[in-house]
C-alpha cells in the first residue's frame, strides 16, 4: 500500500505491501511487454488461424467489396508428397493389433490426443462491439508508470444490470485497449458496487463460462481473479454463486493439476499469480469460505480431488 510522504504509517503493517501499486490489468500489459522481449510475438500468429478476433482491415475500417488487398499472391504452393516405394518401406508394428505392416501402407493409427488443455478460438465479445460504437462511459488515462481507467460518470451511478455483464464479457479479450478497460473496469465496478451486485449474479455466469471455456492460460488466470473478487464483494454473493457451480467449475477441474514444475529452481513470478494450479486452489477455498453450508458438497461434486479448507482446519 502506498504511503504518502511524511506519513508515520509503516508499510510493514500491511499483509501485502505495495498491493495497490499495480492493478491486475496494468500487470497484464507489463507481462505482454516482457513476453514480447523474451519470446517471439504470438498475437500475429494467433490471428491467422482465427484464435483471437481479427480487427479491421485498415485504421479507417474494412475495405469496400472488391478492393481488399490480394493475399493469395503471398501464398506458396504446398510441397508435393511423393509415395514411399514398397521395397524401401520399413515395417511398423501396430500399437493395437501387434502386427507389422510397411510404413505408409498399413491402416494403423495412433490414438488421437484428447486436447483437453488446447486453446479454443476466442470470439469477439460484446464489450468490443459496445466500445467501438462509443457506448461505454470509459476511456484510457495514459500515465507515466501505468495506465489507468478514466470514468466519465460515477461508478456508483451506473446501471449494473446493463454494464457489469458487458465488462465481464470483455475479460476474454487478448488485445488492448479492450482487455485493459474490461478487466480494470470490472474490478472498479465490483469494488464500488455494494448491494447492486447481488441481483446481477445470474447474468454474469454466461460471460464467466465463456472466458473459462477459452482454456487460454492468461484469460483463465484473470477470470479466476475476477471470480474471487466477485465472491468476496458482498455478504451473500458467494452463496448466490453456489447454484451455478456446475457451469463454472468443470474447467477448474481440468486445470487443477496444472502446476509449474521447476525442480529446485526458484519461481520469481509468484507475485504475478499466474500459476493456474495454485490460483484454482485459492479460488475454490474462497468459494467454499464464502459459499455457506452447501458450498463444499457442490464443489466436491464438480472437483472430486478438492479437500475442504473449513472442515479440515
């Protein structure tokens, strides 16, 4: 927590010093810049197979019909595949029948992968559509250290039935400014919502489920942080989420064992909270703590490997 100059309060009294120094949305931008330096850029290659929404064809919008640039000239003809001669083919043993057959001539196929951890294509969100039309009272305030969100109206006066589902629907975006505004705007609304959040809980389940179903690691991490804040935003909000565990928890059951195995090395990125296994365990404990008496049995039904943090304490 930042302490003003001349204040006598020590930052050591807080359990999480400098917790308000960097928001979740600003941390995602810095993480993208770090990955851009350390790794090859991935957003360009994600757009080609349409894994993330494609933007406009130019800064001024899409081209008129018949005037779009010809991209077929950039495509090269695929390499011709030549069949392997029978006398040169090596024998291959089928994993199912145990019989050997020449390579390329037999019909033995290895079992396909289930692909439970594979990413799913991300569809354009409602937040993107509303933001491009200028219907959202929000804009980016560019600062020296980190960007912030500038609201055009007071957050307490917003219609939560209309705006909160739109903002949560935008947390599955992977491009800025959509992602930054959606994530930071969601945390601002949950922080200042108060009693307005509880009636909107049923409308938030589908956007949360869509974000988790992308099975994209950064998207799931930010969605879990939003889910934790949502469960702790009110006294009975956590209990209102219990009937919707069957829509939200299946993806958490898949990624619960996805830990970072670093051996005897030290993980210097713990402060970023991007380890899905630990983040899911933390989320399930918060849901059980704030979900009331029926929370554990419903979590256990969807995540059989979860152990209670209340009954075993």
